[in-house]
C-alpha cells in the first residue's frame, strides 16, 4: 500500500470513529452543553431564557447525531477510496514530510494516551449536575461506545505515527 492510500485509510478511520463517538454520546454532550450554559448564566447574572429546555435538548441531541452521521459518512467514503485505490490525496514520493508526520502523530498519540491514563479515575457529575454513579456502575451504552471509539482513535494515532516514522527513517 502506498502512503497516499494509507493517509486516506487513516483519515477515514479517524472520521468514522469520531462520527460514531459523537453520535453515541449525543445525549451526554447535549446535557453538558445545556448545563454549561446554565452555569455560565448564573455566573454572569444573565437572565434565564423563557423557553422550556427540553425542546432545546432534543434539537441538540439531533444535531450531535446528524453531525456524527455526517463525519462517519465522510470516514466511510475515505475508507472506500483507500480500499479501491482511489485515494483523494496526491500520490508522490515520500519525503521529509513523512518523517515530520510520523513525529507529529506519534506525539499526539502519546499525549492522548497519557491524558486517557490520567483521567481513568472515578467519575463525578459534570458541571455539578447529574447523577453521581457508583465507581463500579457501568456507563450508559452510548458513553461506552464513545469511550471505545476514543481508545480506537488514540491507537490509530500511535500506529499511523509509528508507521510514518518507520517510512520516514528509511
């Protein structure tokens, strides 16, 4: 496989995982956005909006889900392009940029790995709201899917970065 096809496969996999994660965690993301807005309004003394929050929550959930489906669709198109050999990126002889890309993606993967490792502790409610779950309580299904996608994205950064490093050091 050439580097252009690998770039398309990497980008496609990242977009697909990002889209699935966004759609799966739509309810949590919408609740977080509304809670953040409420906290901000209280902090600055802004008046509460006169409308009901539930319709806004439903619209936000739909927006997150459609956004996730859009990104997942873009990812699937890129993966299909990579699989059929029609990479949307120009195929040229790999040069120094492959080495710099490898350093960048490996560093990003390492930073994301450390961040995920540091955040593995007990959960607490977000924005001082929500239900506090016991440490052993399982996350809701959407959040488990989003967490698995996040781990997959981190692994892709590391694997692709190391692949580019190997290619760049030849």
